[in-house]
C-alpha cells in the first residue's frame, strides 16, 4: 500500500476512476464476487495506488498461476510478488492485489476501507485489551510471564464491532464525503482520547511519517483544538463488558482454557528452558541452542506431555545424555 514501490507518484482522481472502472470490469469476469476494492472518502483528490483484496475462494488454479494470468490479461510489464501480495503497474499506476483467507476476506476489506480509519479506531480498542485489524476484533490474552500472547476471536461483524465503541455504523456504511468528516466520526466516539496523540510512541511517530492520513489526523486534532479525553480503567476491568456485549464469542471459556494451558506450560518451563540448558552447556546459544532444543524434543511424539511427567533431575540427566551422544557422533 502507499503506491511507492515503483516510484510512480500519485494519480488525479479522474484518472484513477478510469483505471478503477477498467480493473473492475476485468475482475468482475475473472473473480466475480471474490474481490473487493476498499472504500475511500468521496472527495479524495488523488491516489497513490489501488488496493484489491482477493478472497482465497476465488483462486482456483493457485496464486502463482493467477498472477501469471493477471499479467497476461492486463498486459502488465512490471510486477513484484511477495508472499500473498502481488504488486503490479497498470497504465503507469501501482495496483496491489492482497490474497486473504476467505474467512477474513470481508474483515480485511472493512479494515482497509477509508484510508487509516481502521488504525485510528484500533487505537481505541487497544485500551480495552482488544485488537482490531484484518481479522476483525480479537481479545489479547497474555500469560503472566509475558512471553506468550494469543489473539482470541471476538467478532467479525463490522456493525457489532463498531457498536461496542458506540460509533455510528450507519454513517460508516453510507461513507464519508471528506477526510475531515471521517475524522469527526472517529472523534465522536465517546471513548476517544487525544492523549495518545500528544505523547506519541516511537511506533506511532513512524506510522505518522509513513501514512499521510495519520499525519493529516494529527494536524486535524491541532487545528480543531481537540482536547477530548477519557479516563480508562485497567484493561482487565473491561472483560465482563466485552463478554456481555459479545456473548457469542464465549470469551471467558476460551480464556479459562488458555489459563489451564498456561499452568501446564509454565510447570514445564520451571524444569526445562533455554536458560537452564545454556547453564549446562555454555557453548549453546542463539541458533545452536534452538536447534539443540528442537532435536531433543523430537524424541517424543508429544514432548510437553513427556517432560511434564518427569522430575527436574530426570530432565537434566536426559539433556546431558543427549548432548554427549550428539557430540560423540
């Protein structure tokens, strides 16, 4: 995204609309209902690229073969493929195709619509220990040691996701006439706070430099003298509210299962971990340590179950035996 890969510059609105019409006519025949072009505000004056979200359900002959067909059908001479992203130059304009699993096809489209509006409301969700992105809304579960994180699905329904923040979903569906109207919509959220934009993290500063819409939002906040804040509680305090609003997610059950799993894994870590192994064998570090642990664990079909049932002394003995066998061979 951003249209900067091929250094082609931006395209005036009228020229972009012509290219969009041509691309849509082709993709309607090629992919049918399995593609989406993210929405943009009505008076957007120019464009750096065109993003096209493609559902995996529309890829019948493999993504690599589909890329070849797109190149041939559209007469493309410049392109670059990086995983699920295929960047092309069509009539001297960058067109990017993003393949996503069909289950996240609509959520990706929703998140990418209207420039960086998804990122802006995502920052509000973060204060609830929620993550909003291409996979919809997820709850972020972290173990007590902070070395493990799992994102638990909460919702993929755009109306319910925005409803949780008391955002006007009908307005979002109708679209926005201007960038300022988009920003007004975000700031109208009762949970919006200007604080994160006054004392920005390094990550946010970097994003502002890379994304013109984020920079424009910062300028909007200053120009409109937005000083709105919200006093948030600790993130865990909102768990019951999330569960009540999204009962279909069965969030508390998933969290309970993760906590049970956490007890099991942490019990193993007290007896078996990289730090212990480095203490036994100081020469094992970095990649060598990782390779050793993988080889040691490969002795069992379920190494966690095996190590969980062993005493610490037995694990140490087995580590020493395995290490010496490797070095003798």
